[in-house]
């Protein structure tokens, strides 16, 4: 172990964007809040990526609105953990990968880095498959070619990074609003029952007693908190040029937490909307076994009576896949630079990450077709679940250490709440992994 907060790597996180967004020293609450808005939206993307869609669709089609409470609880968990990521980035001026590098031995760091890279590749895999499915649904492009086309994302990301961090945030915000608008339309079309919907926000005993319901509930929680988001948020919050003193950091934590919480509420709406549309459209018409994205797309138009329902669904999926790609790029850069202090050119870093995702997706699609891609999507979520504890535990540990955080150390209520949340997420992910690998 290193001495308390011994900074081995003196480089800033994301040096090309560090403190690049100006924060007004004076002015109204709203003016300052606007300056901090953005990183929360980029983090929220990970909570509505294509990997979440299948569990939300399955939950709604099988059990109606009952599992809405699970989406709500998992989002509350996410809000707490992302607040801790904000605190680490602002107070210590380190992202989570750098903090691990400063604290742990080189061998431990190397293991953590490898695990994290595997998780990011798995996440990228879900984005590649989601985008390819969307291109297939919208334009009839075969999945194989759709996967190849996703490599072009590299050019888009490089262009946005060159333009400036606010441009990247603006594109992410526009894509989120696109997804939001699409599902508002879907909800209006599907006409969900209001009272059963509201009662679904209250946890029911059967979620635990019904094995099938429990399995999907665990899947929803397991796929919600993405490990790379904790690395990402602790880094991109430092793109704001706030005053690096106690008062400035206190203000930065406040506004960054508001940004994060509001953004995660939007992510909650979108995840809930997927489940609500599935419940109102499939569950009420007796289609209880719709669990895959393509099945949902095919059934929406005939059930709701308009082809636009399927079109908007596919547009939202494409926007979701593209959005996740943008944030996954940054997470990969942050992790490699933070753990190893190894800096590659952005185009090379992105190309390597994308090829790691594209090649297995391409091979599986060519050999097994659409069914294989759906199973690969599930596998990517299991890999993410396995890695989660290796990000959550250091985060809670660092932010609860007074030697590292000083006056900003987690208060006892937050500290123990964070440990309880971490324990619940870890146990549920272990159960999900066991069920996925060994259930018949």
C-alpha cells in the first residue's frame, strides 16, 4: 500500500479537456448550474444503453408494471454511487483509475486494469450489436454489415473531441432527447393504465417469492450500474474550471450532483418507458414471452396500429447505441491512462477498443446469425456484472477515508448506505452470474 494519497501519476485526467469549460465565479444559481450541466447526461447514457433494453422488455411483457419498482430502486443506487464518483473527482482531483494507481500496488492495479478493459470491451460489444440491430430494423442492412459500419463511429468521435468537450456533451444531450421523444410517443400510443402503473412503483413481495420475476429483477439491477460510469464520471467532472479550493470544491460537488441526479431521473424515465410500453403493448395482449429487441420491434406496429411505432422504437435504439459509443470511448481512454499512465493517440485507442468488440460480434453473427447476437448481448451484461464490484468497492473505500478526502469524507449515513448498496449489488450480480451460467 502507498502512503495516504501519494500521487504517483501527476498528470491530469483527460488532459486535453481538463478545466476547459468555464464556470462563472459570480452570477445566479441557474447560470452556475448550466455551466455544470453535461457530465451527468454523459453518465446517464450508460443507464439506457442497448444492454438494458432486453431486460426491460422481458420484465414488462411477462409481469406488466410490477418491476417498475426495481428500475426505481436501481436508479436510486446509481444516484448514490455517481455522487461518490463526483466527490472523488472534485476533492482528490483524481479519476477512479488514477486513485487506484496511487493507492494499490502495481500488480493489483494491473489486474484491475485488465478486468476494467474486459468490461469496457463487453459494454462496447452491446453498443455494436444494438446499433447493428437498429440499422437492420430501419434500413434492412444485414447485421454483418451493420456491425462493420459501426467502425465509422471512430471518425465521429475524433471530430467531436477535436471540436471541444461541450460539443461532445451537446451531441449526447441531443441523442438523449431523441430517445426521450421517441418513447414519449410510444407511451402516448400504448395508452398504459395509470393506476396499475403507479402501483408498480411500490415494491411487491412477489418480486422475491416468484423465481422468474426475481431472475429478471436481478437482471435489471445487474445491468443498471455500469462500472465504467464510475471511472468516467470521476474524470469528466474535472472538465469544469471551478476554483480548486475548499469553497470551490464544495460548490462543484453541489452542482455536479444536481446535474447527475437530474440526468439519472431522465435515464429512469427512459428505462421505465421501455418497460411500460412492453407492459401496455405486449402483456395486456397476451404476448408474455417477448424478450428480444427484434421481436418487440416486429409486434409494435400491428398491435398499436401504426408503422411509426416500430420506426420510432428503432430510431431510439440507434440513438442509444451511438450515445453509448461516445461515452465508452472516453471511459476506455480514462482507464488506460489512469491505471497505466500509458497515453496512445485517440484514434488508435478507439480503433483498438472498437475492433475488440467488432471482431467477436462479426464472427458470432456470421456463424450463428441473429440468435447468436442476442445471446452475445446477454453475455456482455454478465461480464459487466462480474467487473462491477472491482469498481464500486474502491470508490466507496476511497471516499470514506478521511486521510484521502479530508473535510469531504463521507458522513456516517452516506458511508454505510454506500456500503449496503455495494453489498446488495455485488450479491445480486453473483446470483445473476450463477443463474446465467448454471440454470437450465
